[in-house]
C-alpha cells in the first residue's frame, strides 16, 4: 500500500490520464461521490489534458434524478465537469442507464470513497450475501439495490467489486483518522465490505490520506 497526499494524488491522476491518452488515444476515470474528493475534483478540472479524450464514469449513484441534491452525478457536474474538464465525456449510470458493453476496460483510475460502515462505492453490508457484488472473479456488473441504503437513504446502483478492480490504478480515499481506523479494522473484519477490497489479490489498492 502507498499513501498519497492531496497534491501528489492530483498530479498522479493527471499523469495516469495523460499517459493513457498518449499511448491509446483515450483515458478513463471512475469518480466517487461524497464530500471528501470535491477539492480534488476542482483541482483536476484545471488540468492541462486533452479532456475530449477522457471518459468519466461514476462507481455508484443514488437512484434519483440527475439534478437531485443527493445525486453523485450532480456533484460531478458541479465540481469536476467544469473549466478544462468541461469537454470530458461523462457517462451517466442512470440518465440514460449505461450498458456494460459500452464500457472500455480496464479503467485508468478508479477512486473509491469509504463509509463509516466500511462500504465503498454503494457496496454496503446489506449486500454481503449478494452473489456477484464482492466476487472478484464475477463478470463485471451493476448491482441495483432493492432497498434503500446509506445516508441519505436511497436505492443505489453500483459497479461490482470485479468491475471496480478492473483498473490500472485503484485509489481509496481516507480523509481522516476515523476512516483510517476503519481501514485497519477491515483487514480482519469480514462484516465490513472494505475487507473484500483490501484482502483481494487481483489489483493493488493505493491509499490517499487527504486530511481534508
């Protein structure tokens, strides 16, 4: 595991996207919701990149309208798809709903937030028994909850763990000491969804202790 400060994280993401554009003609970023990455998104929006060649996805969202105050899509449009990044190609999970077939894998960068109950993306403890949510060998898929989850409480849509790990760079945002304690606990606590991210061997997970 590696720890990133805010400035290093921003520069690292920019470099990953730049290198992919240079090598492959396109790049991809999977963003997360929540308050922790908002300053990061604003910083990235000024990056000197060929943003028209960058595809931006969300790892998860609440099943609400795109202009709803609880919508992750709304957050991304307000904080990331601005300035230089306004020309990036945003692929909504819900409006209209994206298809698995339309996604080019692997992603270049996946950013993951962390909840107090150990969830990441919208993979909550209530989904631990779901057949493909936490199976690293499952086919890439979207998990749509049939119940309201989290706070604020909404039905959710989320990439499964297998899809989130299909990336060149997987970065877990750890914004404070309380979240760091959850990380430490998750290595041995199988009741925390984060356990299945941290103990898998498919993809290296990098830490970002932002201290925002």
